């Protein structure tokens, strides 16, 4: 096996460059890696402040008590960490992004299916979180200056994020690393404020209720896992930036420990405030939790900043790489298009109080498709390829991976059907059917012969 990609007939994006300037990301194997372990941990920590976690916390009010909710979040984060390490192994070893990694399982043309499944939720969350961030800025403006115009701030905030996104992973590294300290302090402060304000109600509403350890509990673990199940698919987009020298066990720990604090704090804050007040909108949540104007302003600025750190890492990079692969666009052009597409997601509808259940259904539904794709890619890399990829073939558009590998498509769809019939634990339920079926089809379906070469 060789990692050279300069042979005749290779795709144009397969030319490896020795250096990488800001915003000059490509689909070529990554040789210049810019993140060490600590920097990588901070990047994930800063990039996982998902406002959607508040909505997930709100959606389990009355179902789980405080202990059960905390354990559900912890289990979800542990599963995320392991899954990220599993699916990001190929990107870490070979420096390839998700859209290239998926070619061995789905084929050059077939990768558009997992690419679309990954890109759509990212763009939806991009718009959702941008609206939340704009709402926070608007609240600050209205409080300090009397200027109240949410539409203006939404447009301005979105173009700010587009401007930051064009710097690629160089910009992401510094944005996430510098912002992590502010995020951690803010989360601890908000958590303490909620307990101080609603302590009496919380005991009655969350601690003293029986809750359940049955299916709803495991469904809750998947809700918090589901928020990040998109990132599990394209873990290689990030792991290709991590410098060599980190084993799989330590890497899984880095993922889990970077995601757990933010998810735990934000999920429990959403659970506690919604349980005490019935409010699901995170802007109103913090307005209710903070009485002091300067502290309220600081909290709202945190919310806005958290949306930037999450969007540029988790909701911009994946669909950007998809557009680069499908339409052969440059990184900067693709990021601008992704930012504009986020306007079309109607995020003002997603933040309504009655939308928490809808977001829960959205997470369950797309997780039903993400789980099978993850299982197929894991089976393909570990069982079919034995952790050895021929990089030349992954960049050869006329090679054995040309077209569509229908074994992967069939297995993914069957896995999704199974998952949709048990939507409460859709991600879990989809893994075995999709993985086993893909393996059997690859072994015994003659049409898959060239994909086994």
C-alpha cells in the first residue's frame, strides 16, 4: 500500500501539499497537522456547546429525575467518545476526510448519500444556533442601547460566522482554544445561578420524582448522543488535523471528556429551568435565571459566542467538504454557500416553546440514518479492509470504487427502516442490522466484487 496520490488518472484534489495556509483546506491527504492533544481537546470542548442540548434537556422534563438525566448524559457522551475514535481512525491514520473515507464503502458517486445525510442536519443546526446567537446579541442591544431588531442581528451574525469560517482549521484552532476558558467559567456560573434561584422547586420537580430506568432512560441517552451523531460520521474531518502519537484509548477519552462537561451542564440547565418554569427557549431560560443586568449581559454574550464556536467546527466543515467533493468547489466558496443555506432553514420556527418535541423527533429521525452509515463505515474499515486502505484507489475516479456500491446503500436503508420502527433508540437499533447486512452483501453479492479489491 502506498500513500502517494500523484499517479496518472488521480483526481485533481489528490495532490498533496506540504503546507496549509488558513482557508486552504482540501480533500487531499493531510500532511501538515496543526493540533496537539491538548489543543484538540479544547477544540472539541469549545465546539460542543450545542444550544440543541438545552432543548433535549427540556424534552425529558417529567420523564427522568436529576440522577437519571445525569447518567443518561454521561452514557451518551461515553458512547460518542468511543464511536468518534472508531470512525475517526482512518482520518487520523491516513489524513483523509470523511468524503474520501466513505468512497471505499459507498463508491465515488455513492458517497453523495452519506454526504447529504450528514450535511442537512448540520445546516439545520447552523441556522438554529445562529438564530439563538442573534437573539442573545439582540437582547444585549435592547438592554444596553434600546435597539431591538432581531432580523438585523441574525443577518449580521450569520455573515460574521461566514467570515470566520473561511479561515478553516487554522481559525478554528485559535477560536476554540481561546474561547474554552470563557465557556467553562460561564457554564459553571449559570449552573450555580439556576440552582440558587430554583433550588426549592428543583427538589420537588426533579430530585424527588421516581423517573424511570426503562426504555425512556435509554432513549434519553440517545437524544444527547444524537446531537453529536452527525459528528461521528465525519470524525475523520477533524482527526486528520491531530498530530500522530495518540492511541485509540486515549483518543476516545479525549473525545468523551471534552464533550461531557458542556453537555452535562447545558442539558441539566435546560432540564432544571424548563422543569421549574416551563420555558424551553434558552434566551428566556437565562433571562429567568439571572437577575443582575451586567451578569445577564455577560451570559447572553456567552450564548452568542458559544454558537460561533460550535457552528464553525461542527456545522460548517462537514457540509463544506460535501460541496467540495460533489461540486469541486474551493473551501472558501463552499463555506460561503453553506452559510447562505443556513438562512433557508427557518430557525425562528425551531426556537418556539412548542418546538422542543419537534427537535426531539428531528434528532431521532436523522439518527436513524446516521447510525447505519456509521456501522457500515466501521465494518468496511475494520472487517473488510482490515484497517488498511489503498489511498491511490480512493482518489482514482476510474478505479474499483467508481460509481455506487449498492451493498452500502441497501444496508443503510434497511438499517434506517429498523431504526424508524424503534425511534426512541433509533441510533442504537440501526447498528447491528446495517453492519451485519453490509458485511454479508460484501461477501456474497457478486455486484460488490470490485469493491472488495
